């Protein structure tokens, strides 16, 4: 944690130091409570809700720490663990989708559909934020993992296609977003050839962004809603996708000072680019402490679990070959280091 005065390092003026600490403590308690619920959930439907909750709470704690002014070098490596939780949610959701297809055959056979629903504002914005942060941190491996989860959304949303254009071989030009306001404005930035006009569109988007979030069920206007315990569902209001757009197009953002624009994160991305550095690269091995694929040796002795099977938490010795479940989603079994040891 940084030791400089809180008000000097915070990235948004709404966050007071006491609110930050109280909110962070509350979020961690919520997270721990759901970890316990995960182990006793008796259906894939309830597990889907829990895994989504765990992913989002971890993500919002990251955003809260960013808003509080934590150094980017410390925040950057944490994104990979959040993407782990994003993948875990998706894997459990696929099991739930398969069960629904079996129980209601009249609705048609199971077809892969990534867990986030782009037609829902909160799903769409939360997912774009995660993707954009990974892009700005030059976390190449996390970006590709997110794209893999979202592969069923390819060809449907113009902004998503533009953000991932450098990471796919079949980039697509689409002129609309699934949610038009305010995202069509940001999409136009990618098609504007004049930099000044592009920046004008970007400024317009930043003005539109927060009013358009009024239907976000979790955090809209929560800086005004501090409860008696001294915490709030305010983590910071950030249009990270605008920052990713500026970085991808290499626009001059020197005159952009809007509250929701993550200027220092864009500067950080440019520094990484200029120095040829990455938070991670695609060539890094799949086996690491936090995750290992089935049929691979266990990298560390301890408890591991997989979303491919309910109540899978098991103890493995280092070097032991991790099991594969034949009925796992897409024929893959990914094991994750248990939060509880």
C-alpha cells in the first residue's frame, strides 16, 4: 500500500479515506462469505450466481484500489486472478446452460454462449472495463483469455470488435453497438480519420458516459449513498474503454481532464509500449500457481478446485497429475488454487 497522503494519491475526489477502508473491508467480508456458500451450493444455477459474484467483487475491489491511488505496478499483476474468476464463472454458467438445454429440449440444443450478456448494461460495461484494463496493462494473456470466453459475441458488437482488433486474425468492422447509448459515440471514434474530430467525439462520449449508467444496478450514484456503517457501493466511476480507445488509436489526450477518464492508466500503457514491457505475454505457460489444466502435473501441494464439477475441492501433492472429467465443458478441465487452504 502507498504511504503518501490519501487525498494526494486518490484518483477521484468522491473517495474519502474512511469510506475507502470501510468499503474495502465490507467487500472482503462479502467475498469470504460467498466462498463459504460456494462449497455448499447444491445446484449449478446457485453456483453460477456465486461465481459471478466472486468475480465481480474481486474486480470491484481492484477498481476501488485504483480509485484510492494504489500504484499501477502493484495493481497490474492482480488482473490475471480476476480473469481467472471471470473464466470460472463462465465455466459454471456453461454447465447451467447445458442443464437448461437438457431440461427444456423444446428450446433447442445447447450452444456455447459466453456468460456475460451484452444486451444487459451491467454485463456489457463490466466486461468492457475488464477487457480495456487488460489492454491498457498490456496483459496479453488475459486479453486473449477474455476474448476466448466472449467468442460467441464475435460479429455482433462494433465496439467489442474494435477493441480486440489487434488480438484476432479476423477483425470485423461493424457500425453499431448492441447498446447504442453511449457506446455508438465511442465506436465512431475508430472510424474518424481526423484526430481533432476523433477527440471531439471522445469528449462527447465522456460527457455521455455517466448519465448513461443510471440503470447500472450496482454502483450508479453510490457516492451519495453512504450507509450507517460508513461504506458504500462506490468503487470509482471509470470509462476504461475510452482509455483503451485512446491508447489503441494513439490519440493525443493531453487536453482531456474529464473525471471518468483514466489518464494515468493510459500513460502507463504508453510507457509499457515504449519500453517494450508487458504485464504478461501469450507465450507464458498455462501452468502457474493459480491455475493448471487437467492431465498436467500439480504445480504446488494444496487444495484445488474446478468449476467443471460441483464440490470438486480436493487436495493434491506437487507433481500429481490433475484429473480430467470427460463431461467437462468443451472437454477441458481447468483446476484453480483454492482460496481456502
